[in-house]
């Protein structure tokens, strides 16, 4: 489908870049005039995915995280977050609520559930030792002004 506008950027897996990612996504989406709630949902979902890339994907090393944000027809927002970290051996299990491989770090295993509930669609692709790609989509409501 036709891409109306797009940004792509790459950042190293530093925890400070969780907020960088939120800010860049928010700023790009301003043109679509999302509601406060829509923007807050998207920011939270982006945070969860970027945090996962940092704390799980690049657990024992540093690497790059690639973020793509697109504005599609019918006010659809497309967000892709990609890492080249350790990958996920069992995606179905990883996406179950409360499943975590880092309980000692007080992770609650709810990141994917949050992404799923705040966005319309969530797709996760992953290969062990190659990395993980999370694609999220959300249709913004049509509103006057
Ligand atoms: N980018 C990634 N690379 C490697 N493993 C990942 C990645 N994202 C998620 N995982 C795996 O999937 C599990 C579930 O992720 P999820 O975000 O739902 O929970 P969590 O990160 O463990 O806890 P929380 O998000 O609540 O702090 C993680 O514990 C981890 O094993
Ligand atoms: Mg998480």
C-alpha cells in the first residue's frame, strides 16, 4: 500500500533511547493530529518494544535498533522496531501474558500484552542469533477540526 510519509532511524541500544524513540515517534505523528489517548498508547507500545530490544535482544552486548514509522492511507500508523540481537526461540510462548525470561530483574512479562492491547495489530518475527522485528499498526480515529 502507498506510504504517505515515512521516517527511519537507527540508534544504539542505550536505555536513554527509550525516550528518544518515544519523542521521535510523537513528533513525526503530530502531522496526523492523533488524540492525546492515541498518542499515549502508541508511545507506550513503542517504549515496550524498544525496551525489549535493549534489555533482551542486546542483553550481553551493544547493538543497533532500527525504527521505522509510516503514515499510511486511512490514517493507519505503521511502526517497525528491529534489533539484531539474540532472537526469540519460541515467539508464541514469549507473547503469553506474564511470560518472562528475566524475572530476577523484576520484569513482569507484560510488554507484548501491552503492545497488543494498545495497538490494533502486532506481528513479531524472530530468529535465534539473528534478531527480532516487531511490527505494530494502529488506525487513528477520524475527527473534526
Ligand atoms: N527483542 C527481543 N529480543 C529477544 N527476546 C525478546 C525480545 N522481546 C521480547 N523478548 C522475550 O520475550 C519475553 C516477553 O517479553 P515481554 O515484553 O512481554 O515481557 P518482559 O520484557 O519479560 O517483561 P516486561 O515487558 O513486563 O518488563 C521476554 O522476557 C524475552 O524473553
Ligand atoms: Mg518487555
